[in-house]
C-alpha cells in the first residue's frame, strides 16, 4: 500500500515543484480569509493552540494563521516550499517546519494537534491520499480536535491525469469524503459545497472532529 501511495504522491506532487502558481495564488488569498467567507467562519471553529497547515506552499495561508496560533506546524512535501515559508515567516518563533511523505502526518506524535487545516491543495489529491490523511488525522488530533479540509467535489474520470480536469481537481465527492472520514473514526461536523471560479459545486469544505 505504501508503494502505491508513494506513486500517487509523485503524480500529484511533481507539477507543483517550483511552480509559478504560488505567486499567482497570492491574488485570491482573501477568498479564504475575509471575515464573511465560509472558509474563515469554519476556520474560527478550530482550536488554534497546536495547529497544523497541510501543504503550506509558500506560506500565504500560514501568514494569516500564525498570529492566531500558539504553535503552528507547517507541512509540505517540497523542501523549496518550506524554505520559502522559513524566509517569509522568519519573525515567528512558534512555527515548526516538517517535510512529510505526502500521505500522512508522521513524524508527529499521537494526539499532538488541536487543529488541522488545508486550503487549495487537497483539491488536487487523489482519493487514496485523501483517505490516508483522514485516517492519520484521527491519530494526531486530540479528542475533540478538528480538521478543516478544502477538497474536490468533482467526480472526475479515473483514467486521466487530474490536470485535465477543471481547475486541476482530482476525483472526489462530498459523499465519498464523508465515507472516508467516518471510516477513519472522524465525525463530520459541517460540510458545504462551494463554487470555484465559474464552476458551480466544484469544491467542498468539510470540518471533521476526532472522537
């Protein structure tokens, strides 16, 4: 299973090495952080005491989350991304930087996080990667801790690269995500289908809790 996941991580992750996307994405950071947005309202429900951002990229979201957290862990599969974050967020002493394998939260200890969030990244993850992260979320979250995931709601054909889909969305649906979360032992607190760009119902934001 690990070998299959490693292959999935390579397919999903390789297009984002030194990508120009990170600079472009700065332009719509407000979509996630403006006070009136669904993203921000759900983020505010997280316990920010020991918070992790998955797939942190160049730190555009971490820059917003850092002042709100007591401990912030930034996790990414690309060392270049972590280095960009170290430079950008160098004035924050409570941030930790971890390069992971792309499908779980190792080496973090069991029940070591109060909250997790992932914006504008899991939408590209293949179903097996999403399922693996949900299983490990149940391990690393404290009881009652919650994770907020922005994921695809696009039932893409499985026989083509995700880059061919609208906004490079991978195969995932709200229903399948809920199935994976519940199988992992997580409780779905709230799940909202949202548009992206001009595509209606393309994405979903789901808040899950460890029990």
